[in-house]
C-alpha cells in the first residue's frame, strides 16, 4: 500500500527491525507497543502499528519484526526492500552482535541496495556488565564514518523502558526529516540543492527585493511556515545569534541570504532538521528537494498525438530572463550566466543528456537566444512537468495555466489541413554513414567533420527556423539509431512525430536501399496505427558521383508513395538551410507528403466504398 497521500505527504512510516537472533528485536517492539516488558514474546511478532498521536508529527508507525534464520531469508530480504527505515539491533551484553553489524548486516543492506536510513539500536542495556563500560560515541564513530546510511545510534532497555519509544521516534524522524538530502554531516554544511531551495524561498519572501528580510518580512515568513508570529524580542534574539557568528548575516535592512542559510544550518546542527523541512515543504518541495507534482498544474494531454508547448507569455518571460542575465549584452549567455539563471532550481537542467549538446552555441561555447529558447522548447516537449517546475523555480510568478498549452491532435490538424503548432518534432531516420549526425550538427551551426562517430543513444538537436513570411518555428530533430525494430514495435511510436526525414548516401546503392526499407517500415506503421506522418527523402552527399540509377529509383519510389521528390544536399551540408525550411513546411501541412503503400491505398479505397454504400443505404 502507498504510504503517501495524493499530495505527496507521508501517511505512514514502515520500520523494519532486523539483527542477530537473541538481540531483543521482538521484546523491543512489544515494549514500545504496550508500554511494558512482556513476560512471553513470540519468536517473530506480527506487524505492529503505533498510534498516530504517539509522536509530534502525527504520522503512524508500522513496525515489522523479522527473523534472521536462513529459512526466513527470502521474507527478510523482501521486507528490507520495502522499508522506509531499518532498525538494526545488537545486544549490549553480547559484544559479538555489535561487531556483526559492520561485518554482516550493514554490508548486506548495501548488497541488497536498501536505500532506507538505518538506526543502530543497542538492546538489553540493563544487562551490560557494569565492570565493562562502553563509550557508544567512541565505538560507533568509525562505523558511522564507513556506513553513511546510519542516521542515529541509541541504546535502550525493554525491561526498564529506557529510551524504547525514542528508538521509533528517531526512525520516524529519519524518514520524515532526513538529513541526507539537506545536510552534509561530515563537513557540517548545507547541501547544494538545499542552498538553492532556501535561496528561492528567501527571494520569494523578500518582497521589496532589497536583499534582506525585514522584521515584517521575517514575521510573515514565520507565520506562513509555523502559524505563529515572532515577538519583537525573539526577532532581536535571532538576529543577534546570526550577527555573533556571521558578519554579513544581518544588514541595515534585515536578515541577509547568508544569515538565512546560516540559521538553517544551525537548526540542523543542533538536531532539528524538522525546522528546515517544515519550511521546504511549506514552499512545495518533496524529499528530493524538487517541487512536488501536486503543486504543478501541468496541462493534460488527452491523446498521444498531442504535444505541450510554451505559451507566448512564458516565452516573453524567458526572453526577459535572457536579457537580464546577458550582462555583457553580446546576445549570448556564458556558462556562468546560464548557471546564475538556475541558482534557485535544483540544478541546471541542461548539463545532462538529452539537453547537454542539443542547442546552438557560439564558437566560444556560449548559448544564443535561439539556443536558450530552443532548449526550453525541447524540455517542454519531452518533460512538461520538469519544464514548468524549472520555470517556477527561476521566478515565473504568473498563473501556471498561462505558461504551457496543449496542442490540437495531429489527426485533427490533418483533417483541417493546417496546424497551430509552433514546435515541430522531426524523426531523422537513415542507415549508418548516411549523414544523420552531420545534419544535426549543421542544424546547430557546427562545422562539418569527416570523422565518423556512430550515435548509440538518443540524440536531439533543436533550433529556431525562420518560416516563409518571417515567422519563427522551433524544430526538434531526433536522430533515430538504425535499429528501429524496437521503436516501431510500439503502436504509438509515431504519435509524437510531426514529420520524418530519411537520409541516404546518394553515392551508395546499399544506403539507398536501406533508407527505402526504413521509409516503407515507417509508412506501414503509420497506416496500421493511424499516426501516419509527412515524410521527406534527403539524398545526402549529392556532390559525390551518384550510383547508377540513383535519381531514377528515388524518383520512382517517391512518386509511388505520393511524396515529394528527394531533396539533394552536398557532402558538407552547406546548403542545408533550405532543408530545414522544407521540413518545417512539410510539418505545417500535416495532410500532405504522407506516404501510402499499395496495401494502404487499397484499405483507403475499401473504406470509401463502405462509407459510400452506407450513405446510399441511409438515403
């Protein structure tokens, strides 16, 4: 059962208790549930639920007992993998069971890839030999250094009820208010994502944008997050604590960002990560310090052949963001300027595939305005939720519903013989060495290279293309690796495609034959799925001697399929601008250039015959 509500809020915490036999697992659970030490305890207890009002967070805890026997190993592994937190026990009167944590149990959790936080618990504290005292911190420090997944260490006694309930409080706390996402315990500093999230929160609360939270702004923040105002004396005290430690933590205008960060680091250092988590969650963050899905009003696509685009309002905002961060006014963003834009987002989203190398840059590696807007268009097309979240994180405060729009179904566009789309997704098919990568590089303004490097993964190139009449459209080229069987095995594989191009080396007969096969495969898939797309043939390396019959064969195939004649381009693609305009033109006329096989033509004729017969009978 899910332990989160629709809003992503935890509705329960599942704690698995594991450890060597005889370390007091079952007695610990019984004592926590009954507030007393049981005289008889079964070897393994049934799952036990602690009431929701037992701890301040009001979230119920379910405790699952386990057996360490070989017969129960499969069940143990299954429970550990489902755990929100793991309590590992040792017996205070059996030193060997403590050694077993680092020699068996903790390595075993890593082997099983258990990601849950670990609470190490010493049971039977009342039975420890008083003549052999142990410094828990001293003993556990090297183990915790080696196994960072250990959140807390605690010793308890079920017989005397010492710290029994604290065990599961710390387990619950480790799940609800984890250190790992927000704080580097080893270096005692906030983690980068936490710093970025707190910076965004600070900026949202700094209404007069003077770089500091005034007493009034600080009080408003306090009420929003904790439903209680700060008294004037408390505000003075808070700022006093900051000033003592951070010289620039307080200015004449109030608490600075540096001071704000310091306060949260201090809360966490003092063992109160729940304070920072309360703030983060109030402003919509999840456990990964990303904006929760439930606060993102992403428009819903109702059909696979619809797409999501940025609105004019969102694009205008992004143009202004670009202008503000282009500090030297050279029409491009340096890497540091681009990083500054995303300082309040979890990270810069374009430092990884598929965005890393997908847009136009200058010779110095700076991102142009067209490249900037194209990256946003690509992210919106592939991951609308991520696009909207990043838009909000960098400061978009307009109505979320005014940022993204869902396009009309492409099948409807086809019937109406026109489209209202501003972003077109083009699949680029072709055999090896046909020039697919060269076409994408040319689209991004990169020089031709004669070195052949096969593309193994997914690769995109996106840019703005000026249409006839001066209007601008964004084109996304997606290079499709030659092995397309897996892609075409999915019924809706062409739904996201607005136009497809098929490259072949016009000097190589095999290249042409393979491109023709790919074209026919896609045509058949379009006919069978109902997602037929406009297609163009591109005869690359047109400045080399064509193989005999090349022109005749390609002209015959395109005529048979009802397509435009192949577009010829040179080896170095110097004349490729015309190609991209032709691709846009084909996408803007979704009813044209859709290849029809003989089987498809017969099917269409049969449907027309059936429809005309139906009309005749009805009349």
